[in-house]
C-alpha cells in the first residue's frame, strides 16, 4: 500500500485502523473499542483492555523462541566497556528487580523516579516498574538537585532508583550528592532509594533509606507481569513549561504500546532481529520511546550508548557503533551531526556502512547544510521528522516502511496516520498552503499521546486545548505546502531548543532573578551553528550595586549551572540598563531574538520606548551578535 492509501484508510475508519494496529500487541483482555470519547475533549484509547508493557517488551519474545537474541547492547566508550544482554537475560534481570521492588512495597500505581546515566540498568528499572504497574518518571541525570526536587514533590515517588555516578569524557558526575540534596530540598520524602554502585565511584549510602542495587535483589522471588487497564499511566515525563514549572506529561499504557509498535515498521522499517539505535538519553522522550520501549516491543536489538558524537574518541564514534553492531536504522539530533561535521567537514572518517538503511533526525529543526553533508557522506536517506514529548512519537515523518516519499530539505515530510495537522491563523481558521500560522492538530489526538498532565488537568486544557477549541495547540509555527509537506519554522512560546533539549527561558529567568544584584532579567534563544539555539541573558542590576559587570555575569553563569545544570548551556549574559517592553509591560523577546540573529524586524507598535532597542543592539554587538 502507498502512504496515501494508508493515511486514507485511517481517515475513513480511525476506529478500525487502530483496532487493526492493536493486533500487534499481546493483550490480557483485548480491547473491544479503540476511542473513548466519553469525556471529550479529554480523550482516551483502549480503556476497556488490560495489558502489560513489560510482557510485550520482554517476555513474549522469550516465549517466541528468541531468548538468545541480543535485546540490549551497551556500548560505553567513556568506560571502555561493551556488554550484550539477551532477551532471556533481560527477562531474568527485570523480573528479579521487580521482585525486589515488590518486596519493598512497590505496587501498581506507585510512582518511582529513575535518575540514571546511559546504562542498561536504567532500562531494566523502567521495565521493572512496568512489570509491576508502577509509574516511572525518569529524570535526566544532568539536571541539578533543585530540578530533581521539583519533580519529587510533583509526582511523590515511593522510591527513587539512582546510580552512584555518571561518566563524562573528562570527569565523573556525582549523582548521589545531587540526589541527597534534592531529597533534602523536597517536601515529599521517598520511602527508600535503590543505588546502583558503579566502579568509577562507590557512593555512601544513607542508613535506613538507601539500599544497594545488587544486595536488595539477593534471594527475592522474581515478579510476574501485573495486568493494568488500557488508560493506566505507564510513565510521567516532565517537559519544560513556559512558567518555569515543569509539566508532567502522562503516557497511557495501551495507546503507547499500539502506537510505538506501529511506528517501528511503518516509519523506521524495523522488526524482530533488526538493530535499532537512537543516540539520545533515557531522560528525554526519545530515550523512552526509541531506546527502551519501541525497539524492544518490536523485538529489535536496541543500543544503549554511553559516549559523545565527538571526543569519545573522535568524530568517527557514531560510525564505529553503526559498523560494529550492524545498525539498520539510526536516530539522532541535528546538533550531534553538526558537531561531527565541524570536526570532520570532509567526511574523511565516514566509512562504508552497508547495514545502515536510513538516518533519522528529530529534536530540533534540521538545517539544510547538515542534511546535505549527511546525504553526501552516508549515502542513505536522511529523514527529518517532527514530534514532541507530548506526542511520544512522530507527528510528521517520511514512512520508509510504507513508502519512501520524496525528501524535501527543510521539511519533516507529511502527517502520520492519527494526526490531522492544520495551520491556523490567530482566529483559529485554517490558512492556505504556504501561509505561516500556528500548527495545530485536530482532536482527538491518536493513541499514545498525552491524555492529560499529571495532577494538572486544568493546566493541560489551558496549555494545549483552550486557544484553539477542537484542536491540540503544538506551540510551533510553520506552514504546509501544496503537496501536504509540513515545515516547522519556530516556537510560538518561550521554550528554546538547545541541542534538541527543550528548555524554558522562564525557568532560566527565575534563576537569574535569584542573584542578589539582579533587579530584572530576560533570556532569549539565539541562533547557534552547533546547538540550534543557545540561551543569552540580559541583566538589569539593582541601582547602587556597584559591581563589576563581568563578575556578575560569571556568577550568573555559575548559578545557572548549579540550579538547572550543564544541559542549559548557559554561558553568555550581558548587563543592560533597561529591557524593551510593551506599554503593558511585556518584554519584547521576539524582537530581541531577531536583532541578535540579524533578521529583518519592525519597530513594535506597542513599544514603550523605542530608544531602548538601540541600547540592546549595542549590547548584542559587544558579544559579536547583531552584526547588521
């Protein structure tokens, strides 16, 4: 079938389409209907089914006779180790970990935070929670203690599973002190913590609270899979909110299983026995969907890579992994390719890669130079596709497993079945092809997408459904061309994209405002050749502060590293007298971004004092920006 036929099939009978896709999943109780619209516009999928995610990701493959197939390959250039775990071994390890958690009181519905680096044990922790029907929330190991504390208070975990440390090319990242500090800061206290001790750093355990990973599993009875309802949350994943308070995206179990399983064949053209690699982190949505769950549900071999695109040891690191492990489909962020291209512009380190079928890019807009470089040197299709933490998988893609569509550079191709993508004007009316507008998706969203936010239904409605009634507001702006290809041009809110990581400028401003000498501040995202966007701070100091500006900037950079972490990549700030604002007091961030990026801009009609923009321009020029 062609893409147009498959998409048309979904349009004609959405219920039938998703019930047919549900045939790829092992059910305890099969669904009798797909969509539950009883609480529209809050929709759910497969609510009358019962199922277990861990069974579908692990046990069923062992029963099917593929227990000896590698499930996980851990490739860690930072520690110089490689390790293969078969499906049979994974089943044993996950069942024992789940049994140990159960013995400590973890049961269906309990929350468990996972704070771990790129090690197989992170996936085992996720799967063990799924085995028990516990709801996990993975927090990226690069986040600071204060960010972890906020998440502890929001999801109130009964347990936290953490590693003693993470390994970077030039340093050890001390996870345990961060965890201890976060628990001290948080109002909610977990009943216990499980610490996976790495040989690079053995952490001191807190007596009465902390248990060691191996010791607490000793002698326990392995746990069987616990069936859960179709709408039971599989996990909570926090994403940046425009107010600085993180939003807990809820992922429903059954819809997630059906949808990501469907994507493995339809989009990535991978099935049982194929090797799939997503070079992300378990702390991000890509790591959830395409390092852990989707490849294992589909019976693939997934790679857990603990290293960098460059520097571990060089710009050939990714190509070595692909060649050595015979990767069929490879998924990474454009920023990783830009780093490789910067170190190896002529592609001299790119070998012949016979196993590689395609390269997939997501997480930020893929610039044409990077795509052309990859096409030229890898000699395979380079597929840009677009999705969000909230959706959990691609909204728009080039579905290689259905039909390889013509690639249009700058476009993530076309809408996938389940997504009726529209471009709307401010009044919520569809615009003509080629016209820039707000990108929205007609409700209902497909299975596996967020049904709500954790303990924040009103915020969910306000954030996503209220602006355009009958639609999900993506927060992105762009257009659709005459052929139905989508183009994502910019964010419509103040969340910036640093190396594929969505980060809130509002949260960064809260940190800067906490400095004793800062009276007012703003953070914008400016164009960055390597990382897509880079944060830039504007600081207005308290009158009479009398401080050296360079010293204040240095302290603010250190404060951001402490409060949010290195992931923010906050390295630049400038002291200014005033910020440009509208007469109602709104900071004109969009105008500041255009000036910094040398884009054409018009004097805003609502500006309070036009002269301030001259001062901002001079400040930007002092940083080497706004060269025009």
